[in-house]
C-alpha cells in the first residue's frame, strides 16, 4: 500500500493508454477483415451494418496505430514498448489475409496468439514496467503474478474457443476453420465451461491455503460465487438462439475482467 501514490497511478495510465489504443487498432483491423462474414455473424457492428464506411474504419485503425506508438515512445519503457510491438504484430498477422498470415483461420494459432497476449505479454510487460521503471525495485515474480499468468492463460484460451461459437453460420459459409464449426457448438461450449470451472475450483483450493485469513475468504468466496454464476448462466443457454449464445460469451468476458480485480488478494 505504501507504493500507492498519485505518481503511481499516473504511471499506470501511461502504461495502459498505448495498450488501449493498440487494442482499438487490432479490433478495427479485425473488423475490417471480417466485414462480409460479419454481415451474417454480427450484422449489428458499425462496418457490416453500414453505420461506418470502410474508409472510416481504415482511418480509425490507422489513427489508433499511430497514436499508440506515439504514446508508447513518449512514455518510453522497454518492457511496455516491447509488449506493444509484439501485440501489434500478433494482432496484425491474426487478421491480415495474406500467405502464412490470417491466423484467425488456424484454430491453434488463433488461440495461442490470444492467450499469449492476455496471459503472458501484458501481465509480464506491465509488471516489469511498474516494478523496475516506476517503483525502482528488483524484478521478482510474485505469487499473484504467477497465479494471474496461469489462470488467465486457461481463461483466455477458452475465450479464444468460445468466441467462435456464435459465429458458426458465417464461419462455415466463408470457410473459417474454427473448432465450433468443426465439432459443433454444444461440444465446444461445454468443454470450455468445464475447463473454466476446473480453473475456478483450483483457485478456491489455492485460496484455501493462504496464510492470511482475509485474503483466504476473498479468494475462496469470490471464486466459488463466480463459478456458481457461470454454471447458472451456462444452463440457461438456448443453442437455437444466437443472441443467447452471444450473451454467454459477453458474460465470460466480464468474468475474465473480474479476475484482474481479485489478483491482488492472492498471497
């Protein structure tokens, strides 16, 4: 708690802002590459719905790309800048439809790129930035960081599988080789749910062995509650209703974000 100061939070913003801008670039590029399939899968998005023109989408992507690197260079920090560059490369090869690229059409590469960004690249990049370049401390990987990497690797891998479940119709029509299109929505859905529940169960066990009573209660109770909420939501899904399946993915994304708020209690 002694490290928390106004300067600390300013440095957090400096690290996060370029990453947020780069995320906007990656999302915009992804949507630009998926306009035709999204007319089936996600017709409500700005580009397939016609709310935004293709040129406007390209302008947004280019602007976010430039601003991201401008901010990254201005707030220079080797680990956070390296994370930014790698995220840019992975996000680009994921979406761009060129030979040996377009990783979104390769289930393993797509999952690996998504999981590596959210469970390895940003956690380690931000941690080293804050620890060494902001706090001036030696880089020692804490228990909470190790837990974050392991838990979010599992979680982001399942999200990479889950994101394709609502998009089977369009992916099949355009030849995208997702696991959901190949194996079926329900099989992939319940596989993801069971893996996530296993992750929550593991978190409960880890929390139970914490020597700190308050931290133990927070980790055990919160992960038990989140796991229960996931079961309830999963059992309510109607696979004949695309909106129902899409809402399940949105819910899992919320659980993914919630985990970052619980990480400080892992001790």
